C-alpha cells in the first residue's frame, strides 16, 4: 500500500507499507517512509520506520504522530542516533497522514469527483440552509463532495454561529438599508453581502480528506487552490492568520468551517469583490470598529480588492475560479435536487428564519 501527503508550504511525505492479518487483527509491516523532505541525522529515518511497524492498522492519526515523536525523542536521549533530530519540511503528523492515506483511511483530492453547483440567485437564508442540507447529504452518502458558488439578490449580513447579535448588528442600519440578517451554522465573523459585491463558495468534503488535520491546518489545505486561482488572475495572495487570505493591499477573504458528526466537513469562503464600506459600517458594529482603524470614513469609500486588482467583472472572476478548480480536480456539473431545495426551504421556516436561531447568542 502506498500513501502520500504534501505538507502545505512544505515537502512531500510518502509511505509504503503492508498489513499483516495473520494475527486476526491487522498490524503494519514493512513500513518505509520517504520523500523530498530534510531529516537529520540519517538514522532517524530508520527509527520512524521501526516505530510504525507493528502498530494496529486502525491506529488514529494522533496516536501515529505521538508514536513517531516519542520514538525519535527516546532514540535521541538514549544515544541511539547522533545529535538532535531535525525534521525540515515535514513533521510527525505529516507522516501519520501519509500512513492513513496508504491504508485508505484518509483520502486525497484525486480520490474524489466534485459536483459543481451554480444554482443561480437564492434568498440568503436559503443559501445558509443549503450549507446544512448538502453537508448532511454527504454524511448520509446521498451526494458526493460538492463545490457550490453562491448568488443572491437581497442585501444581507451573515453572522457566525457563535457571534453576539447585539454586538455585531446595528438595528438602525439594518432597517435603513433593508438588510436580511442570517446566522450560519459555521463559526467565524460577519459578512456584509450585497448582490454582486462578494464571491462566495462552499466546499463540502468527506472528513477523510482532512483526516488528522486540525481546523487550522485544514483551512490552508482546503484553500490552497484559491491562492493559485488568485495568482492566475494577477492577485498576489497569501494566508493571513488562521482563516484569512490577504494581499499587500489588505484582507481579501475569510473562511469558516463546520464539521458534522457524520464525517462531513463544510468549508466556505467569502472574497470581497466591491463592497460599499460606508454602508457596511452602518450595518455592522464590529465592522465599523475595524474599518475605523484603517481610516475609512468617506461615504464613497469602497473595499474592492478583486475588482480593482483584476479589472474583471464578478461573473468572470467566478468563472475563472470554477475553471481553475476543474483543471486541477475531477469535477462534474450538477444541480440541486428538488428534495434538497425543499429541505432547505423547510429549514428556513423551522430554523434559519426563527428568532430563536437568529438571536441564539443575544
């Protein structure tokens, strides 16, 4: 069995192994770790191979990583290897992920075909409900991984699952500008979204794709393609903090996630295309505070990194992102199923449109 893991911003780790079933429960045998990483001293590689050999094939990523780390520490302290261990471009967790992929317990992008959904404009609360529906559909095995691009006609504010309504929302601004307030199921911060002012997508993937990764690690893993797409559009982009993407001109985008018990992961991102900053500051209290630090006080001020840096229309930007993703991953065009849209509309009535949900954190 063979598995590989490319560390985001680092090196490739490969693992070849076999599983011995003769004892009645599978154990790892003939483990060989390789890759284009850097490791000192040379003997440390043999320590890693030996540490993994004999472990149950069901060992989780965390335990695999701990076993490797403890074996290296013991070998170093016991004088079995010369000098301190240096792992450059990879770490014990990367080895563990490669092992899990070799066993088929963790997957890669290449193992999946992504259904691409572009259903056209939908009400904001329906968009939020579809995140829950499509993630639950994947967890139940009724739909494969999906990439869904959002479109909407109404002015809306999406707040994170755990944000305080009163701390984030200015009721006067909401009323003045006829804004729909939506609480989504993922965490993260607030997003002010007028029709055409943002580029937003949702990725729904199986937990096996991010097996062994923390939330922080999975953000970079799932958003790396976005940086590539931005680069092809002439935008210099890089990760900033845990879940943001920025350029030399400032923040470009923010991501959020929700992991369901059934093993499905919702990951979505909103990129600023052309935002009316003055209006946003009248609607969002925290947005007002953040923008004040940047000296943004003009009523005509706009936050338009994608429009100004690409010179492209929003539709062309969305199409470029869709094409870039399809060139690197297996995709197929798809549509929302009637029962999925019906379920989303039911969730709007029973959850997303209710005061209990919208104000669940007062």
